[in-house]
C-alpha cells in the first residue's frame, strides 16, 4: 500500500478491451485497471453495457473518471492506494 498523503488525480483515461481502462495520474503513474468486479449496484451495473462503459471520461473538477449515467470511481482506489469498499 502506498503512503500517499494527498488524493490522486486522474488526468487521462482510455477504455481498453472488456472492462479494462488505462488511467494516467498527475504524479506520472499510469495503470491498467480491470473494473469488471466493481460493476455492481444500481449505479455501476448499467456500465456492464460495453457501449456505455466506453463513454468513460475524465472529470477535471473531480479529478477522476465518470460516465454519463453519473457513475464515478474513487481515484485513490484506481491508483492502488486504498481497497474499494463494497456495500451490499
């Protein structure tokens, strides 16, 4: 686990095959992250539609990735600094 003291900010995103995205961060880090296991619940399940998933973009104000349906991801989780919190 990282010892970052500030929130990571995403500067770029590229959808790849399946539910994989390549994200770039303001610290120069680039990661490929498979989001398939995170696409659960009312906001994220619609992203299992490949066309909607590929509409991912960076919201510069939030510093993270977002989709047209209002879904967004925690940039620190995508950076690898924190494990995602699952709420059933």
